[in-house]
C-alpha cells in the first residue's frame, strides 16, 4: 500500500509499454520498451521529466508532436521531457514518438491549464471506466489500471482531494486480490465504493488505503452493491438479491451508520403487474432525505422514490406520477392477440446522480410507448423530464428531442444529455422559466469563465463550486468517455 501525493510541479501516471517487431522465424530483433506512456504536467513551474527507454536497435530516436514540448535523448536509455508554461485557459496535449528501426511507441504528454480567477478545470481521463464526485464536491474517486510483468492487470484505487489537488493512490493490486470493475460513489469523508466484478458486492476504500469488502446482509444471497451515499456518510443506498428459494427478488436497501434495512417495494411493478424481479435503490440526496431507484424488469426500469424516514419509511411513489399513464392495449404475437400494458412515465437506468442536494428535484427521462402500426411492437420516445418532490409536479422538456435529464440543482437548473445512447453533448435548462441556458460548454463559460470540452454535467455541489462531468474523447483506440471536474482555484 502507498500514498502518493502529487501536489508539486508534475503529475504522473505510469505504466510499462512494449512494442516489438519480429522476423519470420519469430526471433525478436526490434523493440521499444518505455517506462511510461502517459505523463501530465501542471500549467507552470515544471521540472524536466526523465523516462527510461530500452530499445533494439539501440540507436532510438524521439520526435515531439508540438512546439511547446521538448523531447531529447540525453543518454543511451534516458528520454528527457520538458514543457513550456501553459498560458491558455484550456488543457493541451501532444504525442512523443519513440522509434527504433521498425518498432514504434508513443508517449502522450498532457499539460493542465492555468487556474483561472474563478475556477480550475481538470480531466481525470486516467480513471478506468468512470469516476465519482462526493455530494459536496470534496473528493473525486475512481481507480487506475496498469500492467504487471506477467501482462495481468493491476488496479489502484485513487482519490483526489479537490480542495488541495492532492492525489491519494493505493496499490497497485492484482485482480486476483481486488477485481475492481466499476466505481459507484464516494462520500465527503473519502469513502470510495467500487464494485467487485468477481464475486459481486462492493469494495470500500478509505483515505488511508484500507480496503474492505462490504458484509453480506442477513437474508440476502448476493453481496450488496452500494450505489449512493449522503454527504455526511450516514446513509448509503443500494440493493441485493434476497435468499428465497424460487423467488429471490432484488430488494432496495438503506444503510444507516453501516446497518442495513430493506426499503419497501411498491404494490405493483412499472406496468401495474406483479413484481417478478425487483427494485434497486440508485441514489440519495446529499442531505439524505430523498432516495430514488428503479424497477428492473426487462426494459421497464421505471423510476420511483422514497422519503427517508428510517424504520418508518413508507412505500415508494412513482416519479412523475402526475403525468404517469398506464393503458392496456392489444398486441399481436404469432398471429394471436394478447393484452399488454403500455406506460407513459418516468424511467431511469443505472445513473446515480439524478437527485438535487436537498431532494427537491429529481431528473429523469419521460418515455412514451405507442403500439406500432402492425401492433407487433411498441414505439418508444424519450425526452428529458424533471420532477419536483415538494409540489409533486413534473416538467417535461421537449426542446431537445431524444434526450435525458442527467442532474438538477435545488433551484431548478436542469442538466440534459442529448440523445439516448453514447451521449456526447449536453444542454442546460431553467425549469422555473422554461428557458434554454445554452450548451454545457456555454453554460460553464458563462458561470465559471473557462472553456471545457463538449459533454454533459453529472453532478454539481449545492454551493455550485464543484462540478463533475463527462465528455467523449477520441483516440487511436476509438471513442472513450472520460470524466472531468471544475473546482475553485487553489489558495496561493
């Protein structure tokens, strides 16, 4: 276990990379092996970085893909990288190409932007899969992946303190020990929750690097999965599969100070029929008062919510029940008619940040279902929608076509993802006035004075100082989705 604090002049993510060329007989004659293939620098005050290079033939060369970065072979096995100060208000990147004969390896160099007068912007594209921001914006957490000498994967839980820019990295650990596959959430106390992709359930990592496996809940056969936490860490929400032969419903769970209890289920499922799979608790407001979740039967994933009253928590209500409609229609299968309930209502998949800090607003998707002309299928149309838990009324936003409500603030500023799959752009909407506030980039520039990539906002703290978002990033390997955050400038 180790604690790496990168608050100085250079940030670094290292992994060993090897590219080799062989003869027809299989004998290796040309290769490039570098000590790391990604390095990051702050905007100014950086020291030169030395990278170890092993190559055959030994006379390797290096070429820089930008004028602001200088790459020199300063010894037989040393590549020295220096960068100029970045005076721009956005990050920049360049590629260094190391060549030995026909063997080629690339090193990506990233340099952060200057901290502005109002905010600073950072990418966390080194996280695997996705990261998470704590409810009040104190921490961002996830895990990184590197390669061991035997080509197996190593995982390193990583937590960033947004108030200081300190990075806590623990490990790396072999997958045989901690098979981490998805970051779920992080509390304002720095408790990071990551899914165990091998046995199911959840790993919990703290700021000291202690990793524990969340204990099974009595009466449930599957390990519990944590999906969200309140800001004070008192409440966690998630789900597990109950240990009932022949049934085994998935049940929503609420932990209070580490002690789990079942949340009540609705009387019927999303289509007003008997529940046959179950319900998952997906997220909780920062103050712990409102919990939302989803049914999860076929493609239904209807959205519902509870008012957290501890042991007295009542059955949930469907989000957007003021606009919810269930209609029985006749569909056709194999030439025979059968009854089917179509639903116009709020839905939510596995998104974990759809509730405002106080629970006043819930973001979702309003999905309408209409039998196709041949009645052999159902046509679905999805649009962003938001529900006010205080007035118990919905706002359906049709301005952006196929879209989804991603997050929302207590004062009714809605963050929208455009499209349905592979969302790469977003918009911001004032639910009080019905006003378009521009694209994600325009809104961020207007409010924080900085330029960010296209994308959408996943979460914003109650005071508006911390923002966590997602953007699409193209590379030679294809398009990936990376996280970023906005935070106040560091104290000088």
